[in-house]
C-alpha cells in the first residue's frame, strides 16, 4: 500500500509533533506540504522532513490556494481559525486530522460537522488521550466488569503552575474571546475521556471556578511591566528563570524551535512571554470544578487547577465491586476488588514502547489513523471521529456557561437541542 500523505497547516507545537511521526512511521506516512507564517518553524521541521521549497508555504491561505496535495490535512492553526481552514480544506477534497478544540465557537462546530457530512469527508479530532495505554487499560477494566458497575468517578487535572502561566497567562490561550475558554482549550480532553470511559452520556452538569490571582491587584509592590526590569525577589514566575532553566525542553521550544539561551532571552525581551504575569490582559479561569450526572445515575467530579507543582492527571473510578485508580504521567495504574488484600498493578510499560507526547497518545493516534485508512482489522470504537469528539465540546461550553452563571444547572439535551434551532 502506498504511504498515507499529510499536509500540515500550523507548525507550532502540535503540528510539529504530528509531522515528526513521519520519522517514526517512515514506511507508512509522508509529509507532503507544510504551512506556517513563521519561516523559522518551517525551516526547523524541514531539517528532518526534507520537503522541496515549493511544498513550503508561508500561510495556510497559500497552502489552501493549491490543488489537493495530500490525503489528509492536519489543521493545527489557532483555535479561532479552525472553522475557515477546516471547511476550505474539506472543499478541496481533504479528509482532516483536526487539532482540538474543533473550534472556539459552538456554532462553528455545527457548521464543520454539517460540511463534513455534506462533502463526505472524514474528520478525526486530536483527542490523543483516548489512544494512550493508560486510559485504554482503564476502559478495558471497566468494560470487563473488574469493579462491577461504575457508580462515581473523580478526575483531576493538575495543570502545573509553569504550564498555566506559560499558556494561559502569557501564551496563546490567555484570552477567552481570542482563543477558547480554559475548560475547552485544556480540558476538552477530559470531558471526552470521562464519557468514553464510562460509556455514559452526561444528563446535566454545573460548574464553578474563578480567575482572581493573576490580576493587577495581586501584583507585588515594585514589580515592573517586564521581568527583565523587575527587582521583586523569589517570584516563581520570573521569566528569565522560568524559561532559561528549561532549555532545551518544553516550553522553551514554543518560544523558539531550536532554543538557545541567547534567542530565548531575546524572545523574552520582545514578546508577552517576558511580561509580568500580574500585568497581562488574561481572563481565563485559573481553577474549575465540573459536577456531572451521567446516565444510570453515575456521578462524576472533575477538577482542574493551575495551582499545582506538577503537571499531571489523576483518576479514581469507584464501582459496586471495587476501585480503579492511577496517575497518568507517572504511568501508574491499579485496581482492587472489594475483599482483596492488595491492589493489582497494571503493567503499562510492557504495552507501549514510547510514552513521549501525551503518554504515547500522539504516536498512537497517528498509527491508528494509518491503520484506519489502510483498512486494517482492529477495534475502531476509540477513534475520535468528529461526532464523538463534539460531545466533549458541548460539555465544555455548557460547563463554562454554568460557571459564568454562578453554577446554574445545565440540562445537556436542551443545551444540545438549542444548537440546531
């Protein structure tokens, strides 16, 4: 079978990560074209992809002005651009691998779905957590009845103070109107996972959260507009310490595709990444709790917080005959039936040879897309098709509405029905 070909719009962190999987699957996958407004991003990726100059485009518009160049278009541009880029790509004949969120507007999700159906295009959303061995093993245990009937679930996402400050105070997702609400931008993964794991749809929910710390009123006395000019001591968000100490790891690779101390320091002088976290125009929530009632009276509590030392997800699933619990980033998963004297540890390491990129989810997503198009015989029930992934977005938008309305109860069927009126 010929290689499955991909074109990529947006060579930021996510677009670059997916394109790089051509190195992992060289016999099955090929990158045919790339587009980004930043030439430095194209050049960095092309050091290992080796595309000809006429397949490098200085914008998504320039790529979309060409005839169809690949089987699948990876849409990894900014959230607010997804509707336009997705629709135009489908009209050219591309199937899509669409980075989450599908869009930052509810009405856009409906339009993208209608366009895909009208044109007969396949759209797979990059909800990569479904493809990880951690969550797939949780799903297996639940489906096999290892803990009886699921009654309640506790899920936590600790965003990490450094990740929160980088992406949601200084970064591209710091403003709801310009990007997406935090519960959508960061937690649509979790909204997707929780319904998928339980096999139950959400009936109603409410949500609480706030944005009150990273504001001018909490600015330390004497703090400057930019960290380079600041004399405040022991600030954990002091940009030079915050970034230079992480070279060459994420998030410095967001600032520069090939970070050095010199180019990182210059970026901090020139961009929002060097500004005081208390003097930005951010307005996204800093912590949020979502309470859900699913079918069969299953209750779910999800909590996200930017105030944590580590970046991780933890999960506890409680059933009528036992419990499942684990930590995603530590690759630790256990279950214990009631009456047993000790828990059973699930050996995740033997099931995956690459835990980089969302616990191995990035690579396994691409591989499942390849297998799907190759026509392999495998279980496709976890594939994050557009109609499946859209459900998580409806939950996220409903949760944000509830939060803004002081925790008002949202009935999901009425909420979804209102989208098509």
